[in-house]
C-alpha cells in the first residue's frame, strides 16, 4: 500500500461483506491510502492531517471521529455508476436514522446533516477504471470547531445530538455495511432508485444559493432532482427551473 504507515493494523472479515480493513493512527488522507487497494478493502485512520472534501476543500479530521475510505467494484462502465454518491447518501442517512440521530438528512450533494448542522461528508473518487473509492468522514465524539472556530455554528457531532454515543469502531462497521448495501442497491435499481427515495425525503422546499462554476449565482427553493440528477428549483414566481449538477460548485442553504 503506497503511503502505508508503520502502525498499520489489518482486520479481515469485517461487516456483512467481509471487508479487509486497514487501520492506522494517522494518515494524510485515507482516500490516498486506499487508492491502490483491491475492491472490498478499506482504510481507517484515527486522524487525518490532509483530509479533503469536494474541490479539495479542507476537511478537519480530529481524534474521535470516523475517517474511512472504502474500495468498491465498479464494473460495467461509468454510466452504470453515475449518481452512486446519491445512493451512498441514501444508505448513510438510513444508518444515522437507525442510531436515532434527529432530523438526519442528506444535503445535496454529499453532506450528512442533523437538522441544519453538518455531521459528516463523503467524497467518491475513481482510482482505476473498475473501482471507486468512497471516502467518508463523520463527527462522533470529536470537536472539529476547536481547531476551526468557524465550524461551531455549522457543524455538530453525534455526541451532541444523540445518546448513547457509538464507538468509532462500531461506526466503521456500520458504515461499511451501509456502503455494501448501497453498492447492491445500485446494481439493482441504479440512480433512479436513489433519486426517488431522496425526492421523497426532500418534501419541503428549502431556500438555497448556488455558486456556479461559471462564476454566477442561482437562487431559489430547492425541490429535489429530475431523472438526470439535475437540481429542480422554484423561483420567486413559483416557476420551476433546472440547474445542471455539473455546473454547480457549491450549494448553500439560506436560513
């Protein structure tokens, strides 16, 4: 494994799918360590020193949170796996609901939320033609706002919203089971199944501001997704319009 650390531990047969899990105390990025592993392998670090989100944004990854990356097979071509992040989001929300996290939801495209505050996020990268690396970070008992005070108003942790607090090890297994479930569901129903469930959850229009890759901004009330994964919004005259997902740099909810 490129970038492997001396303290790396290996656990076989983890979760329902029998994952091979590599664990270490510290990593720059678990996605980077997982990149060269075969399918059904995963890497978890106690802390990340270079965790990243979409567009390379910094992702605070302090001790007490779950920082894990899993490698999944993705045969059949890119079109088959288009929208897989939505299916992963569906299954991770279900995982949080099973823990009775209040108001668990997915904020498009990859933020796991408890009400208005962010619990975690996911980043999916294709490291090879036939595999996907799913990176997931989740605040459990950690306090990322200690190192970045700006996170205090917008982030939370499971310890702050729900009891009892699960261990990082328990959440690693739950997450790997959720990812295996998402993979199986994608094989069966594809992106339409994920969009249908998410749209049923996004039943209340939410005011949003969208920063576009062209440099412009779109505002409106977010309704959900169309069949191609584009965002459906209502303007001030209650007329619906679409914003293509590939043109979006950042979506922010407006209080």
